[in-house]
């Protein structure tokens, strides 16, 4: 059930942040060696981060419970 919730949340947030990025002008413009033909919103990472954060909080995973060294 959590997988379905996070998948739906990712789809919705990606669409919302892409629209917001386009309206606010937060886009990467095609030029030079870039492969895209039209402006691409740069705000998709916000949606991915928010979805991962939601999934870890709901699943009860503690991020700082594991030592780095």
C-alpha cells in the first residue's frame, strides 16, 4: 500500500512542480550541446525528494540510526 501511495504522490508532485517551474521560469533552455528541443523545468528534484521523505517517514525509517564509519 505504501508503494502505491508513494507512486501516486510522485506522479502528482512531479506534475505540480513541473508546472510551477514552467510558470516561474525555472527552466533549462536548449542551447549548444543540449539534447532537448524545448525548455525543461528544473524543479523535478523537489518532487522526488518530497516523495522519498514521505515514504521514509511513513515507513518509520530513521535516517540517522546508521553510523557512517
